[in-house]
C-alpha cells in the first residue's frame, strides 16, 4: 500500500508537467477534431446548436474559391477578449486548413493525422 501512495505524487507530477508544457499543436488539434465530428454529424445535439453553419457561397469569387468546401461562417466578436474563445478561435483555424487534410469519407483518425502534419509544418 505504501508503495502505491509513493507513486501517486509521481503520476500527478507528470500530468501537471504535460499540462504546463502543452504544445500549441495539441491546443489546436482538439477543437479541430470537435469541428470535424460536428461537420460529419457525429456529435451531440447540444453541440450542433452552438456551432456556426456551413459557409454558403452563392457566387464563385476569388475569395470564395480560396475556401475549402467545409468552411464555416465566421462569427463577429465585438469584444477582443471573445476572439480567443472556443468557437471564434476554432473557426478561424478551421477555415485556414487546406482541403487536402479532409478525407473523402468520415475518418477521424486520418483527419487528425493530416491536420497534425499540416499544423506541425505551420508551427515549425
């Protein structure tokens, strides 16, 4: 029993260390995974209500052709402190992804792999 109690602080310390030294890549990958699940109808109804709709492009313009087919509408945040909250931050990041990171059919694992590869190149 005492050996188990001695190992507990070590486990807690390693988890805290991972949280403190979290990489920007992992901070971006989780919200993008949630968006991917949302766009493939693989999430709860509570999440669907909160998410912005798909970006509709009635006309083909230079700006609209630069977006991928899964782009979502940007939310106008009037206060700067809200621009880094979950949905505005993730929408900006999501819309900047290239279309090549999205698999042709729903596959969360391969999507995470491709997004991770793309972001690791972006973060250097």
